C-alpha cells in the first residue's frame, strides 16, 4: 500500500466539532476528547428536550390559567371546573390559547368563564377558592 | 416592522414563550379532539387570483376601506388618491385553527403554520375555523366556532424551518445516528377578519350585571 501520512484530516474533523462546542464552559470547549463527548451529550439532550418542551409548556399553561382563574374577584372558579365546562360547552380553545388570553386579554377570559358559568349548574366544591 | 412590534409585546415573557400575540409561534400543542365528536368543520382553502388594487374588496361593517378609483389614476398620475390602511376595531384579534394547531391572529401580521399543500405564493386563503373573535371591549365566543366568521390570508412564502439535528445515541452499544431535518412551513399574511358581527357578543357589562344581581 502507498504510504499515507495522516496530516490534518483528524484536525479538520475536530474543528467542526469544536465550533459546535465553542460556547461551552471550561474544559468542555477546550480539550479535544472532552469536546467530542460534550457534543454528543448536547445533541442527545436537545433531541430529548424537544419532546419535553411540549410537556413543560402544557404544565406552564395550566399553572397560568389556574392562577388567573383562582386569583380574580370577578369570576369565582378553579382550573378543573373551567376545563370540565370548556369541554362540556364544546369550546375548542386549547390551553395554550386560553393561557395567552388570560395574560394578555384578561377580560376576554372572564367573559368566557362567565359565559360558561351562566349556562350550567354550579358544581359543588369544597369551599376553598 | 411587524417583528419590532412583536418583540415589544412578548417582552414580558421568557425566551421561549414567543407564542403571544406574536405572529411567529415557536412551537405547537397538538389538540386532542377525542373527547367529543363535533361536526367536522373543514378548513376551506380557496386560492383566488391575486388581489388587484382596482377590484372591490369584501366589505365589513366595521372596517372602512378606501377603494382606489380607476379614473383617478389616469388623468393626473402625480396626484394619487392616498389609500388608507383599513381601520379595524381596536384590539381586534381572532383565534383560528390551522392544521389542528391554534393561533392568535391579528389583521396585518403574519404567522407561520404547517405547510399547506397545494398553496402557491400569493394565493388568497379563506380560513373558516374561527374559534374566538375579540376586541378591546367585547368577545365573540365560538361554540365551537364563530359561524360565518372568515379570516382572509395571503400565502407569503412556502419555506423550511431551520435545521434541527436528530441525534440518536445509545451509550456503550456503539449506536449513533445523525439525521438533519427541516420541517416545511407556510407563512401567511393575515389580511382581514370578517363576518363575526352577527354572532352573539359578550362584553364586560354582562359580568358586572351578573355580579350586581347575585
């Protein structure tokens, strides 16, 4: 076989990985072997967290809706009642939109909640609002 | 210009919550419709010819559109009739459902949705699945949709999202796969929200009257 010197083939490969890891902290952006490991971990985390992102946001929206509905004086309700009645009343609004409305256009949400409450018998819940 | 106003609106949120009245939601929540079986409200998708400035635009009771008159252009090209932008009710917004995702939409802004097959650039689209229309003072709440409400949009661009790297890796098992993915999308410019006037309207006064009664 012809003699082949390795030259800078490995270096070219590693520079690309180094570029990806360039903003990491400490040795994770400086040492070659650590860099390859950190890039793998970063990409795996990104892949996994893209699915987690959907879960996280849904929880955030639920918390926000709950906070706005419980904390206001105009409409007396809680999140679980609101969602139950949204489904019963055949509203198609999802939690993301309701959370956004709750933050940016509170009055609109109160109108929706009021509308729902008027058209049903109030459910009994254990007193604490 | 649209993005500048957008960034001020969503300044209250953290980095990821670019989902406010922002025309560019960063991601979606697939809505679970298995709870009840409503009628299938179809998204109609009517590409029309590109809107020429001389043809009459569909009129709404609230918006005032100034039509550019054909006669004024010819004799005096230097003296153009100033076309005012159509005036909407203040704070007009709608919630529409496209591709089983819901978006808050304002007239004049753009949103990015899943790729609409068969839509070419500069096609006009009518969206009928309007779940909620709201203004500063009142709200038209759809059960489940606001009947006869239509949102007109123009297809601005059929592009691809930035690349995400799907990296699959199992440790100590010598398995790794590196796949790049660009999701196709369509960018729509929302022209107008119409047809909601005759729907029962709810205002804050209803709530106040209820409070005073009970």
